[in-house]
C-alpha cells in the first residue's frame, strides 16, 4: 500500500543585516523583504528554517547548507558557499550562513575587469540544500529539498527579486513525500494459497541457491573490478554515473581538478546532479558542472597502478 503524501518538507527563507541607524533604517536593522545597501551593511545573515511535518512517527537524520550563486543571466555564474554544511537529527533544523557583500562585489568586479563587460544588475540566488534519510511511519525514506530564492544586486543595493510573472518571490518552499507500507496477504504457489511469510521463506531459499551460483560466476569479474580504480568506482556508485562519449572541456566559471573521487561525489551530492564519466582503455575521467564551474577527477593510468602480485623469489647460490 502506498501513502502518497505521508510527510511534507517545508522551508522558510529569511535574512537580516545590521546597518548604521539613519533615514534608511531608523533602528539600524534590515529585515526580510527590505533592500540591503552595501554602503550601510557589510554582511547579510541568511537563514532557512526547515521542518518535516507528518502524522506518522519520524526517525530522521539529515545534512544541509546554504550557497549563493551570482550570475549575469547570459551564461556566467559563480557559486559562493555561505558556510560549512551541518548535520542534524530529528525533523527540524535551521540552516544559517553569512553573505559578505564586499566579497560578492569583488567577484562581480573581477568578472567585469577580465571580460570587459558590465551589466546593470546581477542575479543572486540563495540556494539551501537539505538531504534527509531515515524512517517515516516505519518505512524508509530518502529525499532532498533544494529550492532557490532570487535576489538582485545592482550598483547600490541587494534586494529580493521577482517571479517570471512579476509577483514577489515566494519565501516558503514545500515538497510532499510518500511511503510504501505492506499488509497481511496471501500468495498462490503452485495452486496452493500460502501466507506471505511462508511464501517469502520458500522464495528466500530459492534466492539463496541462485545467488550462490551467480556469485561463483561473477567472482572473477568482481575481483578484476576491485583491481581497477575505475571498476571500483563503478561498483561503489554505478547508479550515480552517466556514461558520455566526451566530457566538456571548459565552463564559464573555469575548471577545478580534484584529487579524490570522494570530493567530486560530494560536489555532485550538493548539486543533486549525476556524475558524467568517459572511459578509455587506460583511464577514466569524471566531471560535474555546477554553478558555472567544471569539477573534474581523473583516475591514474592503468600502467601506473602498482603491481600487487606475488614478489618473485631470487635463488642464490
């Protein structure tokens, strides 16, 4: 039995900044919905209040973080993490991060200086990402909530953007999730009706026999894969890989070569994107494009893999 809306993920975006008291801000505080002027405020505190709501019992763990992505709307973008990711346990957490306006402006000025372009304004998307796993109502769940809240930066201010229809940006994100729940039933086996638990027991016995035979046949291939870095990567994260004929060679924000595959996996997890892979006879290359940046990892050439066979014995007279 499937319960389609067994739980709901919700998240509310907000921000706050300190400013010099005056005509713009008599009390010296900038609240959500108000424009932030870099001349008056150096930093903006971003927040995302996340919660899982369900009538079922929940047992959840999660991880989340905040990122700002500045872009010119014409192909260039740059991701700016607003703080380290944090883990949590339970059905609620608050993600926080600090956007330094001087750093944001310096990224834009460097882009304009290098390219010779100058835009009247830039989009600044604040993107929380929360991933959860655990149980809802005794059923396993795994889900990601990653909305984007649009702001706009021009020569004098940072302010909330608007939707494509011109309406104010919705500051609350929601996503429903379903669970599957089993029930008592019977199955027919060779014309005889059996309770599910008995049919499962018979099925498990057959499965164990078939699995043992398949394991003996597949063992040589498994051992060969373990000796190859690319094979080990495919065994560990095959479902996250997408084979392509050719990887991209550049991105608007540049390229970053990573030292470990685990680093690229973390980038893909944070971007909620698959990992592209292109393999040759001697090595494999992996890539993820996120925030206008090309992240890459390349395995060592097969010929460079250390010999792991038996050490030869040299006879001496």
